């Protein structure tokens, strides 16, 4: 019998049900200042990283039908907007997040988007997605995998809802490999970021959680092992900004039972 991975909330080891509630509380508290905090805390670089993630979807613009794409842990929908801007009417987009406040911000912000009629909003956890097997051409998750209570179960769900040879892309924080970069990153994460959260968002604790969650999450090799175990091809891993961000991509090569 396989031993279950420990469940972390930041540096605390907790019950799985408790993590779901505590993560939800974190995003309830920052939803309405989330985007401006992302811009300020990353010096705007998160926009470049997210463009890279959309590039990694590798969807062709020459097709006879609409692609079905799901943005999991979509937050305020910035990745969804980039996908819609890129592929226009060629994509039917599902914006999925477990947090109601985040989805409400996304709905209001993108209500007048040129392709808003192709957007569907669904409240759901990544570990229990309410969709049929083999129903999407692509799954993308941006900075959300480490917030999952059970990342391996979430990955199994991504594989289940993807069609054979469907595309999976994951953008996630990671830890730099060089000692000096790690030292500077720790100073930034544990001193600058919580202060910034207190000033801009009026709440330092969610950004303390952010710093801790990055350090308690799996290393890249373990994430790639999970992906392969759940039926994905050998994942491509791109290290960004000296290892602070990782971009994973793979195709779903599962065998469909007949």
C-alpha cells in the first residue's frame, strides 16, 4: 500500500479537509486585490510567464472545430483572457476555480470580452472536476497545483478529462538552484512580500502562506514523476528566472479503454 503524501498548509502539516478550507480563506481575503499584487510583487514578470504558458499549449489555428480548453485554478481569469485573445472564436473556454470570489471577479472583469460567449464558469476543486472523460483538448493550470490538497489526484483528474494526445501545461513556482539566488529569494519572500501584502492588500498572512507553500511543495523531478504516473508523456520542463518559476508541459498518452 502506497503511503500518502503529507498535506501542507505553508510549513504546517494539516488534515486534508482543513487545507481546502484554509486555502479558500486565503483567496477570499485577497481576491479583489489579487491582480495588482501579482503585478507589483513580480515586477510585472508574471505576465511574461503566463504568455509562455499559453505558447506551450501549442494549439493550431488551422482546425475544423473549436478546441475545448479548461483553465484550472483560474483565479481572476488572466490566463483565460490570454488564451481567448490568442485563439479567438476557435476556443471554447472553461474557467474553473474553487473560490467563488475569484470567479466573480473573473466574470465581472471579462463580461465584455470579445469572446465572452465562449467562456463557461465552473466552481470546482482540481481533485474533483465535474466533467466527462476525454472531454477537453487542453488543460492549463497556473500557480495552482501547490494549493491542491492532493496534487497527484488532481493530476489524475487532468489526465481523465483530457482526450488522448490532449495537451497539459502547468506553470508553478519552484526554488532556485543557486545558493546566492536562494538567499536573495528568501529575503524577498519572507520580508518584502508580507510587508507589500499588508500595504497593498491590507493583509500580510496570505503572502506569508505563499512564501511557505513554495518551499514545502514538491521539487520539479517529483512533479514530473507524478505526471508520468498519471499517463502523460515525458514532460518538458523549462526553468524560468533562475529557477524561481517552472513551466511543465506534456501530452496525454493514456490508453482509452473500449
